[in-house]
């Protein structure tokens, strides 16, 4: 499990584990001892996923009382313990669950949760406390502490249409690729970056984008991603297309530590079904295909898919057969190195904080796992301990 | 030395009599920042004889309260809606198609207004309010409702914010967009209540609590769209008649009471001042200026015009160091460029398409918080697409010179029509360097030819990274 080298790394990395309470100096930055051959795939469920209809407490009568029209019927739930089961749309994921390559972290949240979409996602993106405002995303903070390899095409590649989230910050090199990556790269290769330095922050942002774009494009063009044969067709949805591009990049050998994907429309205030089922189906079929491709290409041990969302939803359904903004929710990890199973604890429905669920696992515990267990990095800015999510 | 001294005396005498005429750079800056990121030679010429203050006044007084472009004809009447459920499949499809066409027509209508308006500042404010009181036409569905909201933004462009807030809140577009229409006694839907506080008035996390949201949601219960006659209707049966406590006041409030309570908070004027500062001056907040400008809003009972004047007169806005610090939005880049070059696109769809690809689909912001703006406009993707747009626009004047005038509509994809660059080039002839001063807010970045009357100079200026800022 943990070899000597790893142990040494952790003893530096996580003072809490050593138990001295003394703040050690951060691990030397230039050493870059991280597992830089590994890629984290961030999957943002934009709008606030309804956790209670994703991982369903089907044995709890309260769940059905609270949700007379939107609850998942008991006989439809894919049951995996005496109390918990998955939304039926997750059936394509069940082989991964049974192979112990799918981790489900229950009751993820944080103290004094913010129910605004924007502030909520800012907190998750920046790994801040509820009352703390940070400019940089958590990946940016992590990479400032432990610099990724210089030969990466980019520090992150965004395949969704939204903000770069955890990669936010002017120090991180991020490129956004969309529908037609080949055409995009061809044009990007022709751009002439301006080199001059300027004190004008707007202009310097513009110039930085041009330089990053040019350098990323040059590195990716060399990999010929169009010629890659994946062997399987991805689902015909926006998220399916994003997973397909992710697979192409990885199979072609484009080097990047982070890929960011986004699936929208989780803000199900009204008429939650059948929309929510459709969204979960898109996710499940895409991840299932992605895992098969990665396995066939020998890359499944090198990737981890991690879901996150700005918040969960209210246990009580509203009057519009929908659910309002809530707090804690389950999140998911998939990958060859993931230690499958349930983590944390399902927040009980009879012990609420006002009208909302109480969280059980801090979301930064997941980040700590990714940073320390997956990448083998220090992540001194995260106080929380990792969850032991990886083999 | 003596000459300089005499000159100074002369200036003082003239200056004491009347304020100095505005400088070229100030005029360009004022027009570009209040309009769409550029100023045309004609617009500049018009305000050059004025003092700076008079130039500001002319822009504020030039604000229109009604669009000049004729209202699009809506094929789908929202009042037909109750029958939709009963339509058969083909009729439903036809109904949806007409709706889609209406929505497109509305977008093109606004783009036309932005291109042709004599008061770009008006449309800049309409766009500002569109991004403040966000609604997405993809959810609102009916072009007519979105049009009504857009007209409300224009009616109060720099007018009474109380009326603006109230009229927008009870407009069908907002009722539908924020689910107020589904808010009912006993089962409140908090969407509208939250956004009023978070986005319209106080700002996220500023002086309200989750409880204020829940309580005010109860006060807004019973607000409905009137499908029979259009507009707003209050359905007392769905209204929660019990006492509520909002922002420290208790009573049996309805929604309009709550809006009045919110507007008593001084924070509302500060929030507006901060946002307008960010829009027109700088992304760097200036707390003392925000407080000063907020006071002007309060002193004028939410009439925004005096505050807008103070904003444009402020040192922060005028100072030469405040040039080129704001990134042009996709609407500014497209509309501003077409206005500057005098291009009249034969199809507004092309303009819309470019705006959308650059990340700003008017009437359809990404979500309830609207476009984030600032550096978020520039990603690797949009960097490339901005260049593509500018190249396409430049074609409109390059082709003109090649085809020696006439309607050069024959060859190639005439994206944005064509325009004669000669008037611009003539000014460069009499005043070398004119084009650079006209087109760019700051010095160019690339090592290229920027002075001279050849069309290449215009191209180099448009494609320089410095053209992306205003």
C-alpha cells in the first residue's frame, strides 16, 4: 500500500498525520515529486444536484413523506445496502461499483453553507470557508505550491462551456477546447502572441491568454488527436461529447494534470422529473463508456473522475414538483486507483439544520485525498485529512 | 519661457470665462466608455466644441426612452398559451417554431437598434440592466414578454430605480423566469425572493439572512402572470396572509411592501454605485467614491441621472491613467467595430452569431447572475474568435477598396456589408497618427505599421491586442 517513499512524502505533506502539531515548512516546491502522469477529471454538476434522488435512502419512510411526487419509488432504486441505493439511471455504472472502482462520499458539505449558486460554487472552487473570499481556485493554489511539469500542454484543459472554476487564477495555464478541437488548434497555432510586458491588468490577461493558447496549441497539434481510434461511441449528449474529447486527448498522449467537464441544468426548482433522470443517465452512460475506453487503452489507473456541485437540494420537495437549494449531497469518484465503496455517512432526515441536511464530510477532505493520495502533493493549504479514497 | 508664461495667463483668462473645450482623447474616451467601446469621427466632432461637462450633459440628455427600430411582429401571442396543452402534435410543433422565430427576431431587433441608435449610451444602459435584472428568453419563452422587459429597461435607463425595480419585478418575463408564478401560500418557492436581495438590490450576502429570503418569499406569494389579459395579476387565494418579518420589519406584508422595505436600505444605493463604477470606470472598487455616489442616488430619491453625471465627471473616470483598463464585451467589440467602420450588415443574424460565439447571446445570459464580464470575456476560445470577427469585419472595407466603390456584394461571403474607408483615410492624410488615436484607447502592443493611410494600417490597429480594451 504505502511504500517508504510515500511515507516520507506524507510525513512532510500532512503535519496532522505526524501528530506534532508543528507547522512544517512546505515541501520544496521545485522538487515536483508529484505523480504527474495522472489526470484528474473534474465533473461539475452545475445548478446543484439533488443528492437525495441520486443516492436514495429508500428504507427511510421520511424520505417518501417529504417527497410525495419526486421521490424515486422503492422498487426502482438500485439497492446496494440495507438503507441506500442508486437512482435507476445509474445502472450503467453498476459494473464499476461492483468492481470497487466507484467511491460514493455521502453527506459532503461545509459549515454555514451558502445557498446562492454563485457564492456556493465559489466556495467549492476556491476551497474557502463560507466567510472567506479567495481569488484563486483550489487547483491553482495547489499548483502554486507544487509546480506541475513544464512539458504539460496546459495546467488544465477545460472542455465545458463554463468558467474554469478550480483552475481560476492568472498563474494557471488553462485552455478551453470545445466542439471542434482540431479546427480550433489549427487556428490557435497561427496566433502571434504579443510579448510585451504591461502594468495594465486587462491587457496583460489578454496577452497571457494568447501566449498560453499558442504554446498549448503547438503541443497538442503534435499529438494528432483526430487520428486517435477510441473503438466505442459516446452518448449523443453535450457531456458525452466532452468525455469523448477527454478520451481522445488522453489516448493521444496530450499531457495535462486536469481536465474540466461541465454538465448543466441541475437547478431543478420545477418539474424535476424527467429532467433529473435524463441528466443522471447522460452522466452514467458517458462515464461508463469513458471507463471502458480507458481500460482498453491501459489508462484507467491514470485517471480519476470526480464530481462536485455548488450544493445539494432541500429534502422537502416544493410545490412545483421540484426541489429548492439545499446543502449536503453525495459525490463520486471513479477510476482504476479509486478504492470503491461508501464513505462518510448519509445525513439523517430526522435531524435537520432548519430545513436542510447536516453535512458529514467536508468537501476539502475530498480535495485533500486528491492532492495527497492521488497526486502525492503536499497541499499545505488544506487543513482537512484525506479520506483514504485511493489504492 | 515668456511665451509659455503668456500662454498660461491667456489660458487662465479664457478658462475663467468658460470651461476648456474637451480634448480629442477625452472626447473619445467619454464616447467609447459610455457607448460600445469605440467613437466615430462624427461623434467626436460633434462634442469637440463643448466643454467636458457640456459633453457629458449632451450624452445624458441624449438618452432615449423608446427604441427607434420598429417593434418586431410577434407571431406567437402569449395569451394563446392556455390552449397549448390541447394542441395536437403538429400544431404544437408549429407553435414552438413560431416562438423560436419570435425570439430570434427580437434578438436581431435589438442588435439593429444598437447599430443604428443615435444614443449608444442608451443601449449600453439597457444592456447593463439586462445583465442586472437577468432573464433568459429560453425560459421566458415568449418574445413579447422579453420585449416588454427590454422596453422597461429603456424607459428607466437612467431614471427612477424604484419604478424600474418594481416594474421589472411584476413583468411576466421576470415572474416566469424566477418562478414567482409558482410561489404559493404554504409552499413558497424562494427563487425570486432570493434573487431580489442577492442580485437586484443588496448584493450577495450584504445585510440579509436566509430567513429574510424565506419570509419575503411568503410575501411574494400570489403574484401571477395574467394569461387572459397580459401583464400581472394578484391572486389573493394563493397569497400568504400571515405576518412576516423582513429586514427587521414585521407586518402582514405583500410583495410590493417588501420591495419598499428593501429600498429603505442605504445598501441598495451603494450596491448600484459599486456596480455602475465597475461597468463604466474600473474593475478596482473605490469604496469612498461608491459612498459618495450612493449618497447622490439617495439625495435624488433613486433618480439615477445626477449620479451618472457625477460618475462621468469623477476623477476616476476622467484620469488618463484610466484608459484601456476595461475589456470590451462581445457586444461592444462587434457593435463598436461595425459602427466605427460604418458597416451596415445586410443580415443581423451574422452579428448575433458572432456575439454568441464570443460568449454574449443577448436575451439569453448564461444564468441568473448574467455575464461575469471583465477578464472572463477572454478565454483561449474567445481569443481566437475575436480575431476571426475582426478579420471578417475588416473584409468589409478591404473589399470596398478593391472593388472601387459600388455595391461590392458580388464576391465572397459579405458578412457585414461593405463601407468606404476613404473618409477615415483622408483624416490620416491630414493628421498622421489620427487612426491610431481614434481606434485605440492605449498604445498598440505588436510591432507593426500603425501610421499611414493604407488599409493595412486599419487592419493592424483592429487586430492589435490593444483594440480589445476600451
